[in-house]
């Protein structure tokens, strides 16, 4: 039985980590010949991740297939979803050439969205007719488009996403350049996207943007602005476990503890950890409603 005691909430709570990866080189050797190859210290299997979740009182997860190591090979993620007892959903990486049958198989395996990584050569592009058509197809599947970019990258993506009319999930607080302040154009565009009400943002990845040690206080004003613009109905939290592409060791607990700093009210954390992920990612809200009974 999964322990639903939540260390940062002080009471039983079903909770979703809305951004993590699984990498299992023994069962699923890396199949992406280009880009970054995670080292042994950056590997985390689905079994290890279930243990981490249980140890911190979380019960569910949205798992994102990593471009590093796997690219559009989603088998490791799908295997983890299958072993989760219905408590994981997935975000796949797909190519322009993905068939309808392949997309349906991913959906049948628990996939609810597709990620587009703009940072690495070889990742599926949203540019041109092929990108727009892929967005339209995943919209027809009922999926969202999850986008990962840095700094002002959203500015070039917004016209494409708007043309597709698709729900959008933005990774890692939009990865702002914290030294440029709240007025930087890309972050202002992100806030405006949030005010429209058809997008969600992941309150995650502060350690990737911050220029300070934990608790990454230089990111606090960005989180506050995002919560105000998106509202808690469209904010989720993610750890980014097992912390690929970081220069030093990362641990789950300190990253999770950030949420208590950002949202001191347990009711607000409940919305970000459970209510909003249920609505966006298709978890069973009724399951969690009995957690404290």
C-alpha cells in the first residue's frame, strides 16, 4: 500500500509529481545516437522512482520521455506507466512521421501529451507545415503540447501554438533568464499566455534558472508572477527527477520543499499537487477524495 502521508502538508494527501523522467539502461538501452547522453549518476528506473515518490508521500506522477538517451523511443516510459497501477500518465516524444496507429497505441498506454524540446538538434520541430499538422493531430487525440525552451523562446512558438488551437503546458517556469527581470519579453509573453486560461505551467526547474544556491530565492518573484497569471487552476509542480544535465548532485527533498516556500497554505498546495493535475492529466480525482477519510 502506498503511504499517502504528505511531509509538507501534514495530513493524508494524494499528490502528483508532474515532471519526472525514467531511464533504465539495463532494460532499455539508450537509442538516441545524438545529443546528451546521461551518465550513470543521472539514471533513474521506474522502480526507483516509485520508491522516491512513496518516501516523500507522493502517489502519482506525470512522466516525460527524455530526449536525452531515448528521443522518440517511448518504451521505457510506457513500461513504467504499465507498472504503476494506473497512477502514472505520460508525455511522449513523437516525430512528424508518427502514424495514427502509433499515436493511438501511446494513448492506450497512458500518454496524455506530447513534448516539444526546442533546445537540442534532432528534436521534433514545430516549424513549418509538418509541425503544425503534428500539433493538429495530437490536438485531435485530446492531448496537450508541452513545450521546453529557454529565455525568449516562447516568442517564436506562440504563433504556431495559436494556429493549432491546442492546449499548452510550459516546462520549468518558462526557464527565464533571472538576471533580466520580470519585464523580459519572453516571460511577459508567458504571463499573457497564462491569463488566457488555456495553458498550464510547471512550477519546476528553479535550480536550472537560478544563479543562487538552494532555496533559489532569485526565482521567487517569477513563481509569484506565474501563480498570479495562470492561477492555481493551471499550475502544477514537478521535481525533474532524476535531475539530468546538472553540474552537481541533486536530491528530491530540497526540491520538493520549495513548494512549501512558494505556497505556504496547505490548501493551495493541494490544488497544485492534486486538483489541477487531475483535471489536466486525467487522474481520478475521486481516488484522492478518499485519502483522508
